[in-house]
C-alpha cells in the first residue's frame, strides 16, 4: 500500500471514466492509504476498496433503461432522479452484491465528501462499514434540485462537489506527501457560472439554507481556483493527475451504453499509458 492520497472527482455519469482508471489500479494491485471520493467518485471508491473489478462499470451501465434506476418518474414520485431504493439497496444487496467483508478489511482511510446545507461547508465522512455507511455515499451523490437532502446524525447534506469538488487540500492536511488526483473533466476545462434561471430555482428550493445557495453561486470560482492550484502542484511534480485527454460525449445524465463504454475504456487506457510515470512518482524519494 502506498502512503498517498487518492482524490476522486465527481461528475455524474462521466464518473465511468474513473471506473476505468480504478480497474487499471486493481489490475496492478495498486492501493492507497487515504481515499477521498466526491459524489460519483465516492460511488467508485466503494467497488475499488472492495476489490470488485468491473463492478462500478456494471452498476453504471446495466440499468440505464430501467425507470427504477434513473428517471423523471422517480424524481416526481420520490424526489430523487436516481431512485434511492434501487441504487443503495436493491443493487448492492441483490442485483450486484457488494463485498462489504473485503471493504472492511481495508487498512487505510476512505472518505465520502458531503456538503452541509446549513453551513455550506464540506465535511469528510469516514467510510468503514458499508452496511451502515452507504447513506454517506448517498449524501455525497445527492445533487441539488434532483435529489432530496440526506440527514445523518441530525445534519442535512447534499452533494460533496458543491463545497469541495476536488478535495486535494484535505489530502494535504491529512499529512499525505503524495497525491494522485483523478478528474472527470478534460484537459483545459473551466467551470462556467451557474445559469441564472437555475440559480433562481435553487434560491427558491433552499430558501431556508442561504449558505448552500451561496456556495453553489460561487462554485465556479472555487473550482477554477482549485484547478489553478493543481496545475501549479503538477508543474512542481508534487501531485500526479489523471484526466480525460479529450472531451467526452457522455452527458452528466446519460442513457447511451456505447458512449459509457467508450469513456470507461478511455479511463482504463489513459491510466495504463501513464502507469509507469505514476509508479515513478509514487516511489520517488521513498
């Protein structure tokens, strides 16, 4: 196990790119002492730690045509575009069983990043036992407007990417000297300000929680500043970043299995192409 932080960005169904990267890591037996998953990154984290190669990809693509998985019908009837019972119970318990026993044997520390709707701040919830902690992954993946807020220990949470899309600073603060960051946005990407109409809906929906509205309104500024920070660290050789080298056709909510497969393959191939450089980085100075 490498004493390093693995940071996994979210990105909706574009997270299938990360699934490919992590399957390459599993094929190579590559493990990290600290893992930080945001939204889709938190979902990918689970199958990676449980060492279930291919599972994250299968969960992403096997149910695209099911109205019980992701649909407007689910949003209208439950308040969640991605059906909670299907995603966090039926799939991991019955359709594609999750290996919690292997997950609990992990000797490092894994975290799901969430956003506290009252404070607007990111929190990093430790994942130890997914029979109990899967709700933390649900909270990390709960996008505003299309998912209900999730209550954990009396606190309400939404998607972790609102407050900390790329938790590199958390990895630094935890004392990691090496950091591997897997992004789902292509080289050269910069986040744009939120659409005014969408912001108006958010202000209305979360009127009781002005801090979360504020963090969403200014998210593009924080996100782009983080990208600038990553670029500086990367030039100094202090971090290792894996990201799509070209834009993807996969939408944040996608129903085309072939597009998903192509992005997964891209993640695996690009990670494989850079594997020797990654190992040189991880072993340098050890």
